[in-house]
C-alpha cells in the first residue's frame, strides 16, 4: 500500500496497544485514511471502542 498524501499509513493495533516502545506490533494492513483503520478495528471487537484524538 502506498503512503497517503501526507506520507502516512494508519494501522490497527491491539497487542501491546498501550506500550510506547519499539518495535511496534501491528494487527492489520496499512490504510491511507484513518476511517479505514477505524472500521477494521471496530469489526474485530465485541462491544465499543472509545476513540481519542480522531
């Protein structure tokens, strides 16, 4: 997947989601927009996700 216009890709992360250390562990492919990553994350859980800074 090529980077978006800002040079970014968005990923879903569940494992070690609160950890800020490297290496980063991702649980999805990359998305050029955040809405695609949010949709992917919400499809993988039972219940709701509380989003911050979206």
